[in-house]
C-alpha cells in the first residue's frame, strides 16, 4: 500500500508519518503555534502536543519528544 503526503508518495506508512513530523517541526520553527501547525499537517492538536512534549506510557516508561 502506498501513502501520500504533500504530493509525495511513501511506500511504508512510517516514512510518511516521519515526513509529517518533520513538517510539523519546521512549522513550529517558523513561528506557528502547535495548534496551527497540527492543523496544517493534518493531525489532531493532541498528536501535535505528543510530538512536542513526548509521552508517558501506562507502564511508566517515558518516550522522548519528536521535537528537539
């Protein structure tokens, strides 16, 4: 199955998701707030916050943020 984002076709879904996260980070660096950046990229505000802040699993294991 092929996935498309911003006119580019990605064979595995993981590469498409990585491209979306990179675009989100770039939009934040350009000065958009996280809600606006999430809307442009096409993800929920909650997903944008997880990418920005990281996540704590129910097991207590912390995952680092995607945004450096």
